[in-house]
């Protein structure tokens, strides 16, 4: 789950769509849900690490979407 922010950044940049935020949020909920159920690594949904990682992942996904749009908009206008 430490790679969730990188996954969000990659999905955001590769797709450039706003639904990438939903994909990242679902991956976080599923992943952290499994970690909370199957291991003793986190103390459930009350753990601040879970919320911090999900918020960081969503922020990086948003950044990836914006970078994609700016990068490909400039590529279209310069050709």
C-alpha cells in the first residue's frame, strides 16, 4: 500500500481522466481493507496512516491528471 500514491500518479497521468480519482480511491479502500482484515499491520480505518496515504494518493492522482492535460494540450498546439 506504500505504492498507492505512485499508482495514483501513474493512472492519472496515463488516462488524463477524472475517473482516475475513483480508481485510486477504490484501490485504496480494497487494499487497506484487505490489510486491515488479514494482517495486524494497521489498526483499521481509524489509523491515520490509512487516511494520509489515501489523501496523498488522491492528490497525486489529481496532479497526474492535470499534468497529462497540460502536457498533451501543449503537444497538440505545437504540432
